[in-house]
C-alpha cells in the first residue's frame, strides 16, 4: 500500500491532472464565449458558435467541481488559505460561472436584438474574466501571497484584490487569455460552419502567436526578475501537516527544479510545439489544430507545476508559512480513501465524456441553425 509521502506526490499529480482537465474541457467553452462577438457576425453565426458547446458545456464543468472538491479534501490548508485571502478574486470567478448559464438560457427568451446583445456581452465578459483572473492567480503564486500562520496555525492575510494586479501577474493573465482564446478558436474551426470556421482559423493563428510570445516573455521574467523559493534543511515528507516545521529560503531561481530534473523541460517544449502545431494544422482536416491548442494548455499548466514543486502556495510575508505538498495535505487515511474513489470514478467520467463527444461529432451548420427556428 502507498506510504504517506507517495500519496502526497500522487495527489499533487492528480490536482495537476484535474486542473489540466478543467482548462482543456471548460477552456474552449470560455474561449468560444469570449469570441462570440468576434467570430459571429450575425445572429445565426452566433447561434452556430453557441450550439458547438451547448450539448457539453454543463458536463465540462464537472472538472471544475472535481478540482474544487479535490482541493478541499486533499489539501485543506491550501483551500482555506486561498479562499480566505483571495475571496474577492474567487468570488468574481464564481460570479462569471453563475452568469454563463444565465446568459445561455436567457438570450433566447426574447427575440429583441437588444436583449440578445445584452446577454451576448454577458457571455463575453464571463469568458474573459475567468481566463484573466485564473492567469493572474497563477502569476501570483510565483510572486508569493501575503499570508502567514501563527503558532496555532491561525492564518492572517495582508492586502486586497488590487494588490494581486502585479505587472508579472497581469502578464500571466494575458498568457492565459491568449492560450484559451486559441483553444476556443480551434474548437470553432473544428466544429462550426465553414464560414465561421474560416474566421476562427485566422483568430487561432493570431492568438497562438501572441501566446507564444507572451509565454516566452513570462518565462524570461520569471527566470531573471522573480526570486524563487526553496525548502532548506531536512524535509519530513511523511510527517504531520504543519507548514511551520520547515525553513524556506528566498532568492534562488524558480527553474532550479528544471536543472535537477531535465525532463521537466518536456512541459514548456510541449506548450510551444502546440502553438506551432496550431499555426500549421488549424483549419485542416482532422483534429490537428485542436490537439495543438490542447498541448498548449497541458504544457503551460505542467510547466507551472514543475517550476513551483514542491510549493502549492508560497508566502511573501513569512516564507516559512508557505504551503508545500509535504505540509498542507489531509491525513494518510483520507488521501488513501479518496484515491480509491478516484480510481473508480475518474475513468468512468473520462469514458462517458469521450462517448458524449463521439456522439456529438460533426459540424454545426448554418442550415441546421436556420432550420431549427430561434433557439438560442
């Protein structure tokens, strides 16, 4: 049976897998929403775009629920600290999640163009907010967040929402926006009517190029302008979950792990190769372009996770209070029970999702939309 140290590493990997699943599956939904008024020139074209995600967007949110549930149960200190300190930012993301289904359901209730325009812009805003705020949040992980624990593990936080808007964090937010706009445009190129798809191809190529430039700039800034964190002294990988039982030094490089484990470089290479594949394959027959944008998403999240390892939530106020995979987890029994449940249900979710997408394969055409009345 797995020991405590191994379980912690497994759940760190599973948390990353769930984040990738969320970004892959919900990412193109938000990308489509954000591009609704760019790719859709009239009401019929916008309905085409919405119907490319209509059968699956609710199911895609399972990955968001899984990620939140896994954080709550496997990493309670991470969940409590992040939600307490970044409450306004996370509330903004949740508001965007709430408004999206309202926009989908309400825009078709009236045929007045002004009514539909209103809900179109709600959808656009919800997509942009989630993409931008998520990226800004990731950027702040590397800068360190202003929290600390006292001797009784009571957390205190200094600063507010606008303190999160550091230039590096905003750059990370732009990387996220460009990445998921590419993902959404690639989905539209694959699934939408050819008239809309041709427009999506052009948008995907521009967004992928912007992503590659911004991603490289963020990597350079991270290497030379953002101090890294490192655990110094002995690491008790199978001990009690108390972040104050370690020492942390600040001033090294976030890429130190890449020097120790050269195979980490697979992640940023995957991200950039995915951007190149989008340029080459989007709009051609098959899944090539969409797989390329998926590689961008997976490579970006993996490269962030590898750079942060073993940190989950670094602290800028008291580096010793930083949360790592060794001192922020639930008990061994909890992790083991959750792993058993995950081994049963996660494959079922993946298989069911694959079956749904197979059933719903094919393009949504303008003829189909026009033949189905007003709908959305």
